[in-house]
């Protein structure tokens, strides 16, 4: 009973949002295309000096990903070692 009503409300809400999103998609695509073209034109003209983040984005991404994985491994190993019983 009540679960069915909640589910129908949620699905109706999602359907209406998807319907709205379909109609705003074209305007969003045009806006994004104009922004990308403007950035490309600025880069080709050399008008804008790229900041550290833009120049080294892949380096920063790789470093932070490695750091995150290392921290995750440490947390996992601490959990495993704390459950280990001394013989």
C-alpha cells in the first residue's frame, strides 16, 4: 500500500524531471559548444596564460589518485592487523 504510493510519487517526479531535461538539453548543448569554442579560440590566440592546474592537470590527478589508493591500503591493512590474534 504505502510503499506503492511512495514509489509512484518518486517515479512520477523522476519522469517529470527527465521530460524537462530533454527539452533543456538543446540549449545546454549550444551553451557548452559556445564555451568550448571560446576556450579553443583563446588558446589558439595565446591570449590566456594557463595556470598550474591546467598545465599539470594529469600530474595532479595521478598524484592524488595514488595518494588516495595508498591511504585506502593503509586503512585496510590496519583493519586486518587489528583483527589478527597473537599465537
